[in-house]
């Protein structure tokens, strides 16, 4: 299992240079059956990462460019009268793919943003009174520009909580940037990527995540982190039970990626910032990273 994961990470690292930790977090989110939010300024490789991940996994891929005039039907699909059939025929929207890139999601209106909520949580959509299942696996990667940029609608807390993780790619280091400038076009390289993991193997990995052992002491540590977040000054609320369950899933996925059958506190600490930061932002941009550092520093691993 570890060799499979390492091969995927190695291949993705050739496309997205100098971002191994972010690549591993993105893969962790997929193995944990969650969804991923990538926040950064344009041009940092967000789209490249999502497309490359879908390619190496051999999964169907759709990109939706969110704009202020995008309608829910543009995402979910719509019915149109077919003369030959003599009835309404449903035309699937781009949401019916295994990997969906919701690009610049915070440029769309709240009404269109909410069209993703049921899909992300229930893995199905209700359209015109009929419930339609989505493909398996179903992985949403949403990108958003920093809220300081013009023309953006901040994502509501209810939508943010649907994302298991949020990561930032950031600028490449000088060595990686030089390699990027001297190297081949990343879109061409991504198009040449082959499938390293079959759909069956991915499903098996996701199933294996649920079998990773979490000791009572590890669960105690997670509970202490959740409880401490709810006591932090300046916050209206702390981490939700959904966040706790997501943290446990991501912790197990990280342990599996490390080749272990049991989770350790180190696994929690590796994924915790990406799980907690977007849930602890609460209107104060830039404060959540410090809050997460305080949480990890103030909560002991053993008690």
C-alpha cells in the first residue's frame, strides 16, 4: 500500500514542484473520502494539482469555472424536452464526475455555492424532485481567491465545514521556481500522465483507512483538542463534531500513507492545521494559523 501511495506522490511532485507536503495532504483528503479547499492567489498551481491528481488516479474529471452569473443548473444539470423521445430528458451537469474542480468558488453567488452542499455531503443531488446518485469516488476540489480580492463572496461557515481540509500552496522556493522556468509546460506534462492507481485499488485504500486502529489514548487526544478549541477566547464556537470525525479519518489516512496499521499523535499533528484553520477563521483572516499553533502547543499528547 505504501509503495502505491509513494509512487503517486512522486509522480505528482514532478508536476507541482517543491510542494510535497501539500501534495500529500491532497492525497490524504481523497483517501479519507473528504473534500479539499485550496486557497491562494491565481497562478499558484491549484488547477494543475487537481487535474494531475485525477489523471494519476484514472478518475473522470470536470472543471467548473465559478462566476457571478453561474446558475445552480449550470452545475447540477437540467431537463430539456426531446422531440424524438416525446418527453423531458435530463442532461447531466459537470457535477457528475469523480473529481470535480470548482474553480474560484467564491466568485459565484451564495445560491450557486449552496448547490454543492448536498452533493458534497450526501454524494447525491436532488433535481426536479428526483434524487440522482453521484459517481464513486466523488471528490470536490474547490479553489478560492483570498477574500481581500475584488468580486468574491466569502464562503459561509456551513459550506466551509463541508471541506475536510484547506491547504495553501504558496510561492515556490527559488530552486523549484528556476526548475519550473527552465522545464516543460506543466499542462503538457499533466496530459502525459498515466494511471498509477486503478479505481479498484483506490476503493481498497479508502476501505483500508477505516480499518486503521486508533487507540483510546489517541481518541482522548483528539477530544482534548476539540474541547480546547471551544474554550479559546475570541471564538464564537470551536471545532464541531463533524470536524472531529474528519480529523480522525484524515489521521487514519495519513497513518496508512506512512505504511502503518495504527495511528499516532504525529499523524494528528500532521493533518490538524489543514483540518482546523478554515473552521477557526471566523472573520479574522490570518488569525487561524496562530490559533492552531496555540491549540497544538497547549494540549498535551498524554494526560
